[in-house]
C-alpha cells in the first residue's frame, strides 16, 4: 500500500475530487482526515471509509477560517499523532458571479481558493517539520495556467495564485523535506458542476475543447494526487501535474 | 498489479533508467520487450526477469533505424500478439562541449537517436496500438527540453525540446483514438549516461547545490513517473509533462 502509515488531511473532502482522494488514500493505507463545511456529506464519506476497514474522521473545516485550520491540525495530531500529507482541495468556481468583476466577488473567490490554500499550508508546515517532512498537494486548475471562456476571470486568478504559491513553498521548504506540488485538473464531472453540465449544449462545448473528448472523473484526478502524496514521487517538488484530457497541450 | 496483461516496449532498456523501468513494469505484471543495442546487457536482463517468473524478451533495436523498428514490432506481434505501452527512453548525451565546439557529426548523431528515435518509435507503435483500441506512450525528454543549460551540449537540449513538442502534437492528434502521449523531464539523475558528468566531486557538488531537495536523483524516481503515465491510473492525462528534478525548475 502506497500510503501505509501516513496521515493525510484533505480539505473539501466531503464530495467530488476531495471525496475521491479520501477514498483512494484510505484504500492505500492512509489514515484520513476529511475537512469540509459540508457536514452531512463529510460524515457519510467518513462512515463509508470506516465501514470498509479504513480509518477516517470528519472535521468541520471552513478553509477561510484561521481558527478552523488550527483546530483541524490539532485534532489530526490528537487523533493520529502526526501529519504527513495535506491536500488543499477545497475551492469554489464562482460561476454564479460570471460577468461580475467586483471587490466582493474577488474577496469571495480568491479568499476561498488562494487564501484557503495559504492558511492550510501555514497550519500544516510545523506539524510536517515535526514528522521529518511531508507532501502538500495544491489543487489548482488548467485555468491556473490558461484563460478560458468557461471560467470566471477571478477564479483563474485564484488558481494562478495557487500555482505560483506552490513553487515558492516548494523552494522555501525543500530543506525541511516538505514537498509541494500543484495539480491542474481540466473539466471534471463533479457534484459541484452537475447543474452546469445539464445546461443544453454545455457538455458538447466542453468535449469539443478537450482532446480526449470527455469530462474527467474525480478518481482520475485522485490517482495523480496519490502519486504526489506517496514516496513514489519523493524527488519531485514544485511541479505542475496537468490532468486535463490534453487541454493544455493544444 | 498496475500492468496486468499489458505489453510494454522499453527502448534503451538494457541498463540505467530503462532497466529500472523494465524491472518495475515486470513486477507490476507487464510483459516486457527490452530493446537496445547493448545485446549483452539486454540478454542478461531478459534472463534475470525470466528467472524471476516474468515474461520478457530482449530485442536488438537501433532506434534511429526504421528497419530495426519494423523488425521489433514484428517480433513483439509474434511473441505477445499486441502492444499497449511504448517508453521512448533510449538516448545519448553527446559530446560534453558547448555549442561552438560541438561537431556537426555529433549534432546529427544526437538528434538521430534522441529525436528521430522517438519519432520512429511513435510512428511504428501507434498503428499497433490502434489495433488494440488505444495505448500509452511515454517519451523521456529532459529538464533541458524545457529550459536551457549553461555551456552544455546544445544538440542534446535541442533533441529533448523536439521530443517535448512532438509529444504534444501526437497527444492531440491521437487522443480520440485513446492513445495517450506524455513526456517526462528528468533533472540530474545518476545513470550510466551521466556517470562521466558527475564523477568529479566538484561537479557533483555544483549540481547538487542547484537542487532544492539537495541530492542527485535516482533512476527509480524517474521510473515511478513512467509507471504512472504508462498505467491506466493516468487515463485523463495526455500531452502533459512530469518534471522529475528535485525542484530545480520551480526556482
């Protein structure tokens, strides 16, 4: 098992890509902390993992809240004794504010996606130092690298911030043996974008733009996250892993 | 096992990174064709893998020769009946000289093996992959296929840059046929090819000082990335790059 003996904290772990990460990590032997604001869904993922013989716990975690992060890391250490892996996965797309370029919307999207990632990283580093190293995986987007008519420009900014922040953390903390990499999913079919995918013509437009011709599945992102979390990637830091159906290659 | 029932061809598979990949692939259940011009080392690896219960064969293959590729594909078809995975790993370093001092012959030789070899590999493997409804190609480029290297062999860097972009073109072109093509970009790795460069302790220390994670990489670090891109675990990835460099490119 690739994450045997490791403890992982996954933000936004109650559904979508984060849920797939949590389930796959548990299958690979990790003890998993599911952090999310979605309590009902988070409890269900926790129960499902534990029923299958895994070791998971749900914690309420609003990634924009500093106190929540402190509590989440403390609870992780109390329950499992250490922290080896952090997946900064929680995020919002902001498509409901498409066309609106305001300070409020900026603060909402950048505040959740980029600041949430910073707060998680800040909270996790001391615990990882104590563990003799660790792996941080930040979920950016293909839109952290290129612009797209499908994404809010402020979402793109927030994901671009995560991309560059990842490299800085990688460089600053390589000496602590803390690796930090970013993942750049293309269009992935998740509960969060289900309504949008039901809009007539939307899927066809996406599929026309993805070389592989389809949405990705959360599990397909989770395997990339697993690779970066495990020691199989022990000499990798500061990289970008595009899991985008070929979006960025064109 | 991540490669149950898969057939993989690894060029330059007789030693170094290619041999580590061959062993890892076999352990994960793949049937492995080890292709190289180093017949002695390749034959020994075939024996080693067979002795350990794996299904492996060594094939003589000069990657710069079309005829060799045709023969290798025929041999794989005959032995295994299909091809699912190609790792274009074979490569040479070229003269350890700067651009002005590289000979034209060396430039041509490096490009023929590193870039044309990768091109020919894809040219001959893709039709075979079509027959089984898809496949995965992993091209070994380099960190210097993305960024420049001060005073080093420009021909090598050019060949690796060519590999990088060819990868993306092939990825986009054959995506609809479920043939995925990705590239790997290793930084300084201890291999037989780089032995000469890192033998001098001062040169080694100089290289290490530029690597945030503090050490030269090992072949297995690259092999795990190859394994990931060759397996179905990366089924939504194509035209992508994995940099395996201890953090060098991040700063």
